[in-house]
C-alpha cells in the first residue's frame, strides 16, 4: 500500500503499490454514502476526549524507508489515556485483543495456528457479525451480488479473506495473513515495518514500551477529536517513516470498510477516494489472491483542509 504509503496501522504505514495521484481522482459517492452509514452505526467507536485522549506533541521529520533512527519529536506517548474498562468489556474489542498475540512478527517464519487460535478467530467473527455495522455490510454485499445471504457462508468468506495463511516471504512457509498484516503488524528482513494499522494494537504496544511514537506527519497539528492520524513511530527497533490510521473506530468498522472495498473490486490494488464524516481519505486495498494483502486509509483532508 513505485513504494509508497505502507500496506501493512494504526497509524501510518508503508507498502508497495502502483502510485496513484489522488488529486486526479474523483470521489466515489456510492462508497462515501455506504461508509458514512457505517460511521453512524459504529456505536462501539471510542469518543475522543472521553474514551481516549491524544498527545500529538511535535511534528516528525523526514526519514527514508529502512531507517533505524528517527529524531523523537514526541517525548510522551501518543495516547495519554484509553478507557481500558471499555476495551475489555466491549465484546468485539475483547475478542479482538485475544488475537493480537497469535502471530510470529517476522515474515519468513511459518505461522502455526492452533485449534484454540482458530476458535478465537471464529469467536471474533461471531461477535462482529452480530453488530449493526457488519449486518449492514452483509446486506450491502448481498445486494451487490458479492456475498451469499447465508450468514455461515459470509463468515467463511470473511475468514478466508482475513485469516487464511499465505506466503508473504517466498523463502519461508505460510508466514502471513491479512489480519496479521493490517491489525497486528509484521517486520520484513529485519529492516522494515509492514502493516500495523490498528489503533488498539498501537496503544497496547506503546503501553508495553515496544512502540515509540515519534510525532505527527501533517502540515498542522491534529485536533484532539480527530479520528484519523498521520504518524511516525518505531517498533522493535525499526522505524515507520509515515503512515495513517483510523483512531477510536471499532474493529468491526475497519473490517467492514476494507471488506467492502476488497469485494467490490477485482483489480490487484484498489484505490478509492471517499468523503466520510469530516474527512476526505484515500482507501487502499491490495489483494493476495482471494485474501487481503494489505489495507489502509490515507488521510487527505479534514473539513476541506489539506493534510
């Protein structure tokens, strides 16, 4: 997701994809309408200032991809507060967090999925399928002829898209999945962060001192109530130069948006410009066969102000 914004967080990410000039594209109105409806239905979204508080601090500088050092323009963590009681008591978040320690971080190292982990994957999908966000998503995809009306078949379709293991590094075994890449994060050849586009994982890794926020990447300092950010950070000694991510949204919302984008297109890399709430963004999905290779949002403007 020539090499540009990453594929594989919550807060900014880098990936290989065909470069597209966003300014030359038009807004996809149908997807904008669908995603705004999902935004309204996302009752599990965390509220800025109430459920979480951000500390944007300084503006990060330019560094090249593959760098292991970046000047720290944020001495404190990005998240100054997150309502952990809400995280643990909201079913979709609670089941989502159980999945975050099920993966090998490095590509080239084969994943071994236990029966317990398969059960956790299924339980997570059961939880999100019971939300208004995913019910609307299912209905929309059925109307578009992209999914079966049978809920069990839709769940199987989601499982294959997000949890099927495949080869990302051809030198090893089945070492990756869409879910791992997008929501958990990976490292490549010990010198590049891939994925890690999820705000909950970002917060949890930051809390464990495994991730260090280096500063925001935009012309203007983000507002306290923003639900999308461009950031720079280090993780396990590697640096992500820049990336963008949703903040505060539920895991079902993110999966719904990128599932729709994936299933309503057949090209290798799908790029759509959408207006959602006060944001204009470029949404990118790169496919790995019939599974997600990467997906991420790229923030373009807030309230018509370019980022």
